[in-house]
């Protein structure tokens, strides 16, 4: 569920961003896999952990967006 969403999101990012942020993305994917596996047992914990993971995902997305902005300015 969450892991699949993150894999799709991270897979769409440019290779240079992946290269720089791979350890962070791997950690988030591992946390998402654990959450998918064990989260249904405790719905409150699931929501809290999902929020924490998504906060980190938003940081990765922000860095990706910033790289794309800088790249587009460089190409123009």
C-alpha cells in the first residue's frame, strides 16, 4: 500500500536526485514496508507513523522540485 505509492513516486524522480537521496528513500521504503505489514494491528500507530513518513517524503519531494527548478533555469 504505502510502500507501493512511495516506490512509484521515487521511481518518477530524475536519476541525479535518486543518486543523492537513495539512502533516505531506502529508509522510507523500509519504514513503509514495516508499516504496511504491521500497521493494521494498531490503527492509531498506523496513522501516526504514516504521518511521520509522509513528512519525510515531502522533504524529498521538495528537494526534487528544487532540483528541477534549478535544472530548468540552467537549461534556459
